[in-house]
C-alpha cells in the first residue's frame, strides 16, 4: 500500500515471492514482474576481461552500470545486516515452530571469547552467521543474500572482517557490490532458488559471494577474486535442500555457519595463488544449473527426502541432544 503524507491511500499492489528472487502479481508465476536489465555483461569471464582491460575491479563495473544511489542502497543493506547480527547475538531462547530448536548464536559468541586468536576467529564467524540465520528463522528483519535461507553467510564474513581488520565502511560497501554482482551472475545464468536447484543454489551462491567479497577486501586481483568465487560455489555442488519439517532451521542454520567459514578458506586459498586455474566460475555456474535440473524433486525444498525424511519431527523430539 502507498499512502500520502497525510495518510490518504494512494494505491495498492499485491505481489508474491515465487523463489529465486522472482516476484509474481498473481502468486502462481504467470504474471511475473519484469525488472529492467542493467548489466550489459552477465558472465564473469566477460567482466573479468573488462577488469583486466581497463585496470578496474568488479565493484567499479557495478558502479558503471548502476545509478548513483547504489551506495545509499548498499549502506542500508549493510546497516540491516549489522542490526540482524547484533539482535541475533542478544536474543536467546527457542526458535518458533515444532522443532523447539534452541538459539545458539549468543552461546557461540561467549564461548569464542575464551579461545586463542585462531579458534576465536572461527568461533566468532560461526556466531555471526548463526545470529542472522536465527533471526530469519524467528521472523526478524534480514537481508536476502541471496536468499532468506542463506542470509547469514555474507554478513557474517563482512562483519567479522570489519571488526577484526578494521576495514572502513566504504570498503565494505564495495565488497558488497562485488558480492551482489556474483549473486546476479548466478541468478542470471542458473538459479538462486532452493526449490529449483537445491541448497547449492542458495548457500553455495552465498558462499561464493562472501568468498569474492573477502578476497577483494584483502587486495585480491580480479583473477584471484574470480577464483575465490569459483571455489565458494564449486565445493557446494550437489548440496540438497532438505529442511526438516519444512522450516529454515535444520540443517539450514548450521549450513550458513559452515559456508561462512568456507568462504574465508576460499579467500585464503585464492590469496596464495596467482589466480590462474582450470575451471572458470562461469563453468561451475553452468554445472550447478545442470546438477539442479538433475536433482529429484525430493531434494529441492519439498521436505520429502534427505535429512527431512530421515530425521522427522518424531526423531527430533525423542532426543534432547538433537535439539
């Protein structure tokens, strides 16, 4: 609904999310809302060649294609991500739903402070990813990065790096621009929908986005950034979407924490190389799409296969350890 400054109703528009970032006006997908295409190049190989030719980086390609208000938008995104982490670290108790799943972010955060630096770093990343994912599971405000089910990965990595390495906000926003570009390439050429391609499309893409963003922050070349993104997605190929009881809780929340840690590993691995490798990011995206098409529907958000089948609500309720 849209209202005037004095509260008069100006108009109404009902839209439905149909997965993978797509919207429909009728809720069944026949009236899909079309958005303008603003990127001339939608393959990372093309954009990488542009970077090498012009001496610029991925975020500068985003800047060239977008309107000037992109930075205000990304600042709002970053602020929302930080707020989700902070709320998630403060909130305790049990998540909504029949699983009676306890929140863990606050506990992980406290425990991490008791370890030495290397283990503390990993524990904090876990805590931040859990915080955002638990906020999502509880109906809190989060950023789809690229989806609700994978919302904890990118903010966890960027929040941790800003606090541990003192990166400025503008550098974080540039990293977000690169992360968004990676997500857009996947969405354009494959899918970011668990219902369409499994969890590889959600958590795998989120890991790829975070890997690229982290590598950029650490001064990676365009080739190294592409390599980090490639590894982030490649090592999630085939991951199924099998939420227990249809809730974005088990195994989704833990997967966000692991993917955040894996993104930091992908960044480190790429940083040790010159960026040259055999399998391109675009090829991995194509393979991810093929893999998603080959996955039976049981493993694509239906909760009829995988962990959702093997560990139903009765199994979870019978074991205190599992909740």
